[in-house]
């Protein structure tokens, strides 16, 4: 059956205006006339609607992108190796452009992004908001009390409302199901700014940083020491797409999600190791990586975790075992003196601050890809 498209023409005492009939009827042409509650408006405005057949179905998005065509960025392994490397190459290109001081590149001009935060963050907010602005767009911050997603309003309703106002959504949330629901019901691309399960934007920034400092990601040895958390899950998902050697050294009982580990190992792309021995793990590492032992929402466990994680602190001794070529990375914020010593984070081979900066550049490239720009 041919699809029906329609438009309505307003003839007022000012000038005619043509708009889609779907603006009034939610996408379905129900009547060729409109009645007004206001007699004044009725006297001054004449509206006629015309329908015509079309060979393609109407778009499900107010921004002209069909639901099936939109590009969410939820998990790194949703993409193949070529796409991931293409995004990283674009990040390098756009970063160089911004570093040159040239502000003429404005692909996001006229576009808006809604940023949903149920979990606050300095780096995520500033990197997304600044990056989107520098490329010509406008970002809107929605904090934990602005929406109360899932409490005051259902996630599926939030997604459908915000996607009618904005060109792209970014969300930093606790429950992974929330990002999945946003993506399911949104008609514009959704970017995963972090969930309790994974943190894909961070690992894309990390990969960018490794490429800049080592020259390549493939074939490197990345050793994560600490809790088997959402950062580890994203490293595992990257390792299921791009070949490198990934080792997670964590205390017993704090290993990463078994299903995610199995998935990465079964992919057969990278060498994956999970161990409880940090000293053995860091030998010949290109990168030694750490994160806080107690993430947001786990602070009541902090004292207990400090006891369990004894021996997993990254100090000068552990870095010496890793070898002189090893860089230190941390996704920040860091608890100096807990999971990493001050001397390590301030050492010449620490690249935590270039790593933090690259959040913005990697995310810019991700958003360009998601918007097809």
C-alpha cells in the first residue's frame, strides 16, 4: 500500500505558511479541516490540507531519521573494527582542527543535545557540553532533580519527549536498562555517557590516548589493576573487536562479569586474562590502568574494600615491575594514596590528563558518527 503524505496551508491576514499535517495529527491525516476554539483565529486563518501518495513510509523521527537508521552508541562491540578505528581517526582529525584554533568547523550548528545525568560527573558534563559547543551546537544539562527519570516520569516517555526537541541525547545513569530503554524509545541517536555496566566513551578516549602515545592500539598490552567494574567491561568489549592483550588483575570476588569475559574470550580477537596477581599481571605492560576501588553508589563499602584491595595499589614498585616503557592511566577522579600513589600519578610516564582531555575529542567523533556527519 502506498504511504500517504500531507501538508496544510495556512492563509492568514499576514502570509501563507505550509506545514506537515503530521504536526497536528501525529503523522496520520484525519481530516481536511480544522476547527478552532477561538472565533477570532477562525475568522483570520484559513487552512486547507492536501494528501498525496508516496512510495516510501513516513519517518518515525521529527528530525527526519527513521528509527531503524539511527546510530546509537551504547556498547563498543555494537560496531566492527573498521568503524571503531574510523571513529578514532576522526577524533584525531577533529582534535587537530580544534587545537589549531580554527573554529570554522561547525558541523553541529543548529543542533541541540539533551544531556541526562542521574549520576553527576565533572568530566562527562564538561567534555560533552564543551565539545558540542566548540563544533557549533547547543547542549542542555538535565541534572538528577530536573527529570527524576523513572520516578517522576517513565524513561520511555522521557525518551520520546526529549527526542522531539533535540537532535541527539546523552545519558549518564546508574542502571544499564535505563540507557537501553532510552535508545529503544528515542527517535534520535542516544550516547551512553556511563552506566553501572559499561563506559564506552571513556574507553574510546583511552584508545585514542594509547594511539597518540604508543602509535597504535593493536598488539599492545593493557593491564587493569583494581575492581572488575564498568571500565573493565568496556575494555573487554573493545578487546572483542580490536586485537590487543588485556589483563584484569583484581581481588577474588571482584572479578568482572563472567558473561562479558566469556564473550570477549570466545570472540577470539584478543588475548584476555583475569588474574588475582597484580605483580605477575603488569610484567611487560604497555599501559597500567587503575580506577577507584569504590565507585559512586559503593561508598558505604569503601572501608571494607580498602582492606580487601591491599596489594592492588599502583605504586612505584609495581610500575618498576611493569617496566620503563609502561604508561600509567586512570579514568579519574582518583583517590590519591588509595588505588594509586601521588608519585605515580605525577610521574613523567603518567598520561592521565591527556587521557581526560581526550574524552572530549573521542566523544566529538562519536557524535559526528551518530549524526552521520
